[in-house]
C-alpha cells in the first residue's frame, strides 16, 4: 500500500513538473518553425532577426526566473505568456505575405 501511494505521488509530481517545464505544446519548437520559415522563404532577414532577438529575450527571462533555483507560479506564468507571444509573432510574420 505504501509503495503504491509513493509511486502515485511521484508520478503526479513528475507530471506536474513536466507541464510547467514545457509551455510549448504546438509540437514544433520555435527554432524549427523559424528555420522552416527561412527555408521556405516565408520570413525575410529582418523578420528572422526580430524573432531571434525575441528568442534571446525569452532565454534571458528564463535565466532570471531560475536564478534563485526555483520557479514561482508568477514566473512560470510570465514565461508562458512570453513564449505564447513569441509563437504568435512567428505565425504572424510567416503569414504576412512577404517573401524573402
């Protein structure tokens, strides 16, 4: 009985942590989406640089959020919103009708 309880608690904790760690559920990583947009000609050089700067900003935010060794709900929400905004920017720039 104790083993079953411990196993279920461990499984629940891992599931909760993994959902916090990966906010990107689109199936494609942002890097892959940008790379595909460059290859297909859907993204211009300026658009690509803007998206790369956004990606660097998100990485900077992640480093700051994890600087104290833990991620609070507020920080996780901030990171999730930043990643969602970046995802929307990728979509918007890939589908704006400009070609490289």
